[in-house]
C-alpha cells in the first residue's frame, strides 16, 4: 500500500471511529466479522457505503461488505493486498451474491 493510500485509509478510520464508535466497538466488529481485515473493509466501505460512499450502493450493509471482502481476500492467488483491483473484485462479489443491490458503476443516466 502506497503512502497516499495508507494516509487515506487512516483518515477514513479516524472519521469512521468519530462517527460510528458509539454504534460499533472494535471488539464487536472483530468478533462479529470473524477476524476481518479492517483496513480493506474500511477502504471498500468508504467507496460503497450507501450514505456517503464515492460509489454508493443502495441497500448495502456492513455485514454484506464484510462478507464480500472476506471472499476476495480468501481468493489467495488473486489477492493483491487490498488495492483497487481487490476493491473492484469485492464489488463484483457483492453484485453477484446480492443481486438486489444497485450497481454503482451502472451509468444509464
């Protein structure tokens, strides 16, 4: 992960903690998500969360995002360390696994 990405992830984690710590404690996320890669989940969530994501996905939950992230990370030969390709793979997993979700890259405007 390059320095700019690392800085962005850290800023997002700080923002997330400020806004959501009252809802989710770190230990709850760690236990509930089964040892999640928090950096990758945070990175993907910052892009796809329905309220203020870069490419919001209506109906997406943190549980769904975590499941997709874990599946992508488990695909060991294709895992790139949590980069853009992995994030796009997580999005593809979400859309395949949860077909009712909106495609954030669909540009039928």
